[in-house]
């Protein structure tokens, strides 16, 4: 099939960037979207041009590295699918496709379609964990976890940290990402001791990174390739409110160094 | 036997204690010298890689008080390829009361590895397996649970006990996120300094010890040196030497290979695991292969047409013109034969010209019977997400049309040689996870890779590395000649790659190498084929260094340059793999040598001549390497021939 | 240069209100304003019980609380609370909007399709329209400045003069504002429930339905008065 690609090219963080149009005549509908970029890149290299830089790694929808916005939608038009698993059979022959990087103030463009998502790592570092140093764990069966809670924790924990939620959000908010981790750890008995300090630190870090506030537009949950539900944001709000009003707060939030 | 290598002195693992196997790890833990807690914060440990082994090691070491510097090539440590492991993690908890025990897990692993692993290591792995589950549950890993709230188990990979813990089809993801979160906690606490998008390009060995690494900041292109008291490689496997594999695109051998060039022996490089249930190649554009859980073989039936070149639609092929070849050849195990046997049988029928799908490289995995027997809803409940994934990639509906599957390279059992302490032949260089060769012998059992990575990182390395550090590491100047030499060599190599400006892309070399390796050093190997590959690889390598085209510059994000460096190292590793495969003139584990088979075509192991670990010493690119043999002794599990007929 | 891996330096000197706190302010102030809207609408409906009913009701609003407190006290307390809610609502919205613009400084060239709801996407402009309407509305029917009748206390007469058929444009503007308000309220109610933490996967569809029904009832209630006047149903 023949496709026209309008790809965002930007040589570095200080470059203004622009869309450049490329023609790919030998695309096959069995190709993944990233394989389409591979084909384009092979040609660009042989033509003496620089290939399009893009993040990718596992190419099976789980590492969360791939990150492009295709025709205005993070990871493209297919629901619950990352770019690496999006196949060209979902496009029409002769179609023009616009490819842009994830756009958010907290995700500065590094080059072309590559953005810096390290803000997510710092949000996790701020409290997205359960403190359980190696060797301190009790026997696994000592604390049963009711299945509905375990299942909800798992569903929230399937977040791949790709950042599509932020890219889709008109406010550039990372509330879905944040809510997913809060829900995952907050559903489990092991996560209770740090439940309040966790939400306070993570929300603070979220804002410090320059992510915007949530206005419940619901765009994030639609864009999420892992279909993390919107109610994790509700859980986030609930935990935050509880943490702010709880007497436990003072004791539970250790001073961060 | 062959002239292309030199047989050197045998090598021995001097760290494994003697005595009853149950007490060896206990004995070793008591035997290690301890580092004074106050001194730990003065010691810097460099950990390369943030998969299960690397992240768990970095977090655990920082918790102990060491200063840790952690590196990964991905944009975040959470993206390391452990994330993609689907099936589960084994542990000898015996929660099912089905007769499991540490000893049985040990036994199954040694046997599964086709008697090419060390008993001491494997036993330790089985002992630690139970602690791993405790640790992960405490971290909040959401394992599957039953209605009573206790952990669920399933049987996996042909074992007869249910010892596999899982989190749907995303066990690796959940375990990695647990380790990653522990790592991030240490990053915040200041115990770990994290360097994402930094690729290790050289090991610094000074005065006989591993003292640091040279890395490239993949964003700015800056070449940096990081020095420390010990270096830990947790850099994964080298399955991407085959170009097409289930590994992530970025997985590479560079860190291991650079260490090998600096003196670390490379053990059993030819031991590769081929996974039978992958989605077949759809065309030349194919960039990677996607694995589907082996559990599909529990209900799917594998078949091909009896006639060659039969291109009818599967539904049009009558029952008596179908060959259910696994059921035919292995009546008692049928479609559930181990990975290597299923893979090889599929290759055989495709080589006969009876393969299905584009290029004839595929066999059917048919659920029609299962749908009829259990009903569509039951099949959907069991395999729904896998069917969805298959449909997403191929555009075919497996409820209506049989799936097509083909084997793909999945895991490499070989890796850098390490002793019981996980220390390589370079003092101060430790290797954990898939990057080392240690515990899986010639074939890894399902759900054992996650177990090994976490055992190494959480529980073994933090103890054993202390023994090395406690014995004292001399101070070293930042401008030691070894540092300057390493930096210069990295810079020269980058400049060379950028200056060739030839006419072939890096990927085209990688594809050609991969095809050659798959054909000659894949599931089935012959002496003639391996010799052919050994002739072709140096030619290809020479052509690479004369004719590769790497655009762009060194001082910016340059993905072509990154790939070029990795492929250059694959081109050296490939030769060693073929040589190792050639010298090992026996069939064992995932490695089938055509010249060594039983009269009915099954793998024939040769314990008399090959019951050893082959540890290779580097002598120079294109120079014959030196083979050091580490004899394997079996005191507890006595070698027997596998039989699945 | 792009720094990776280190934690961002937090703005230390400035005491910052987190976005979640601002959302809570939005939710609480919004809830107060919605309570007001319900009472306001019910009061409006008194017109259907005759001019005296609504005029008496209006007079009662001024005297309510007597003799415990002087006349007008409760009215002014209510007004102050409402003013505070309006200020809190607008201030939070302004701060959040500013942050949203900083969080998304670059637009997509290819416009994104709206996958969420239009009501959610029009909150900001809808809010501005409502604010402008409220100013006009106060000048029209509270102070009487812009009302053709404009006699204090004669609520029914003021209304009938206001929505007279020949002044169809006033009715139209009023209707548009009420529809904007309904959109705003529909997303606002749902969003507030989400923010205050009473939404879950199971209840989300129900809550969205409740918000929609509520918004429609509110719109119908408010629109019934001008349309009744314009069509001569009430005169």
C-alpha cells in the first residue's frame, strides 16, 4: 500500500521542529506502524538523510517505550493498542498520516518523536512503592488478599508508563498514571502503612514536574493502551482527601530528604 | 578435535563449598567475609542493566548501604525486557500439597537443563525460590489469587506439580515493577544514582580488577567514565544475534562482549532456547517476533497438511489429509512435548515443504476441537487475551481459522562464566541474570528465568559481592592508563563507525547475520553448516567495517550509531557461538546436532565427552580462542536420557 | 541539556496549592452554587402559582430570619457565601487553566478528535459565558437597571416585561445561557462526584446519567418561565 507520512522532525530540544512529508510506496498491511517507520528509515539512510528518531523497544505492547501521536491520537486510532502493535491494515491505501511526538511540558522533546518521560520515574520515586527491603518479607501466605482487591490492584498495576494519558489530556495531567499506582498499592494490605504519605508525596511531585490538573475530560482513559479505568483518578482524589484530613497524616508522612 | 581453537587449562568453580548440597549456600553465607556497615557507604558498585536481576541487585545493594550507580539504555529502568515475560515464576512453596519440594525443583531444573548445569547453583536457586515469592508479595506484586485470598498456582512447562506463581500473562511486568519501585525508592533516598539512556560501551579493567565502565550518554553523545569498587553486569541475553527473536529491539551483547574481550570467559555461547509458539514471520519487513504463551498447547492441536505445497484453506483440508505430527511422533506427550522437541518437529515438517502461511514457515495450532469440546465461551475465558493479541497482529480470527505458529529464539542459556559467587574470571566483575551462564544448563524450564534473575539480584549477589569488597580493593587514580585507554578505544570505534560511510545499512548486515545464524546455528546444527557459517561470518564482519553506512554525528541522539555498535559486537559473538556449537558434537537441551541422534531421530547426548561447561577465553578478533573446560559432577541427580515418546 | 533520572527540584520558596486541592475547591464551591441554582429554580416556578405568589416569596427572602435577626441578614449571609463560592470557583479555574497551558505548551498540528465529552471540553468557555450572563442577569432582575419595568419587589411584572414577545432576543440570550449552564452543570456534577471521590467503575455510568438528568431538569425549570411569558401562558 501507498502511504503519505507527515512526520515531526526536530533535531534537538532547542530546534523549533516541523512536519516533513514522506512518501512510502512499499508498505504492507501486515506491517506494524513501527515497521513502517523502519522501512522509511532504511530508505532515508541510503539517501544520505538522517533517519527518524523514535522510542521503541519490546515491540509487543508491554515496555511502554513507543510514544507517537498518530493522526492526533496517542498510539493511533486503534483502541487498547500501543503503536508497536498497531498494524497498517487499520489504515486506508493512499492515506495521509500525521505523526507527532507526545506533547506535554513535562515531556520535553529530545529529538524527532523521542520525548523525555523521566518525570514519571521521579513521580514513582516520590512514593510509588511499598517499603520492603530485601529480606524483611514475611511468609507470602501470612496476609491473604481478597480476590476482588487483588484483581483491582492488578488491573491498575498493568499501567505501562507510556505517557499516552498525558499526551491525550488537554491539561497535560498525569492523573491517570498517578491514580493507577495509588490504586494498585492502596488496594493491597501491604500498601496500607504508607497509603497517606504516598499519595501526598506523589501528588506534590506530580505538580512539581509541571503536569496540569485533572478536569475529568476522560481523554486519558480512552487513549490508555492498557485500558486503565477513570475511576483510579477517583481513588486518587479520595485517598488525597483522606490523607489531608486524617490525623494519621502527620505521623505517616516521613520528611523527605 | 578442531584446529580453530586452543584447549587451555581446565577451569574450576572454587567458591562452591563442599558437603551435603542442602547446606552449601548456608555454608557459603557463613564463609563470606563481611563488610563493616560503616565502610559500605564508601564503596561504589556499578550495576549495568535494570531488568529483574539488575534492578533487584541495585535496590538491595543500596539498602545494604553501598553507593550504587545504575545504568540502562532505555529511557526508564522500568522498560528493561524482563517486563515482557508472560508465564510465571517457579517457587518450591508446595502450596498445592502435590509433592513439591526444594529438592524436586532442584531435580527438575537439573534434568530440564539436560545435565549441563551445576548442581550447587541449581540447588541454591531452588532454596531461594521460596523467599522470592515472599519478597515480591511484600512489595505489592499483585499475583493471581484464589477466592480465599491465597496465592494461586499453575503448572507450567511440562512439570507435574503446580509451582508457578503468576499475574495473568504479565508476570514479568509485575515482578519488574516491584523491583523498579524498590530501585526508585533508593534513587529518592540517595542510595542509587540512576543513569537512564546511558549505554555501556567498555569495561575498565585496571591492575587485573574490574574498576569501572565507559558509557555513552545517548542523548548528548558524551562519553563518560564511571569508576567504582566492583562492576555488576545485568545486561540480559544475546538472542538478537539472530536478528529476529522475541527479545526487545534494543537487547544486545555489547556489555558482555566488551567484558569478554577484557578477559571474562564466555560460557556455552551456543546454548539458545527456541520457543515453539511464536507468531510467524509475515514478510521481509518483520522486525521482531511475538511470543504467545505456551499454555496454548494445552488445548490446541498442532498440524500441517500431509501433502507438500498444499495451499488450500485449512478448513478445506479433510481430516485424513492432515498430519498431527506431534501426536503422531510422541503419542504419550502429544502436543505437550518440551519446547525444544516441539520446535524442532515444526522445523522438520517445514523443511519438508509442508509448512503453512507466507513463505511456508509455520504450522497450524488448531482450536476447532477445543471449541467443540469446551464451547467457545470456555476457550475465550482461558485464552481470550492471547487470541486477541494474535488477531491484532495477524488480522486473523483464531476462533474461525487455526492459528499459525513458528518457533523463535527466546532465551540464551549461555553467557559470561561465573563462579558460585557470580563473579566472572575478572576479579570484581559480577554477572547476574540471563547475562551469566549459570543455572539453566542447556535448556531452561518455563518460569525459571524470572526466578533466576531475582534470586541473583535480591539474595545471592548482595551476599557474595561483599566477600570480594571486604577483602579490600586498592584505591585507583581517575586518570589510570586503563581509563584513558578505554575511553580512547570507545571514541576511536565511534569515529570509525561514523566515517566508513559505505552503502549498506546496519540493519541489512544484522538481517543477513541473523538469517545465517538461524539457518546454521539455530534449532538444528550440522558440522558442514557450522563450518560454512564460520567462513561467512568473518567475511561479513569485514564487509561491515568497510561498507556500513552510519548517518548522523556522535554528539546527539543517534540511533543508527547505537545499532551499529551493537551489531559490530554481534558479528564477533556469532563466530564464537558457531565455534562452540561446532566443538560440542552432541545433541543436548535446546541444541540438536544432526550428527548426534538416536536411530529414531531423537537427540543423543554424549556425557562421556561433553559433560562440561565450555568457557571461552578471548585472544583477539578472528584469533582462535582458548577453551577452558569446567567438568560437571552429578552427585544427586544422575544423568539419564530424556524420553518423551 | 536534558537531565534524566534525577528528581526535579521542587519549587521551595513558593507555597503552592496542589492541583488536587484546587479541584477540591472547584468541587465544593460548585456544589454550593448548584444548591443555589436548585433553590433559585424552585423559586422561579412560583410564577406559575400567580404574580402574588412569586412577589410574596421574593419579599420573604428579604425578611426570612426575622425576628431572630434583622431583616436582610440571611439574604446577605447567603450572598456573601455565594460570592465567596463564585470567587473560589473562578480563581481555581483560572489557576488550573494557567497550569494546563503550561503543561501543554505546544499544540498538536493534527487536531485531536474529542474522545471524552464535549461538555468536558467546553467547561472553560462555558464558564466565561455563564459569568457574563450572571452579570447581565443581576443588572436585569436584581438591581433592575437593565429591566424595562425595573420596579423593586414587583418580580412578576419585571419578568413579564423582560420576556415580552417583542423582546425575543432577551429570551434567546437567556435560553442560550441556560443551555450553556446545563452543559456546565452536567460535567460539573459528574466531575465533582469524581473529585470528591464518589465515583467507581460500577457507578460511573449511573453517575453520568444522574448528572445528565439533573442538568436537563435544571434547564427545563429555568427555561419554563421565559417561554411561558413569551408564549403568553403567563401574563
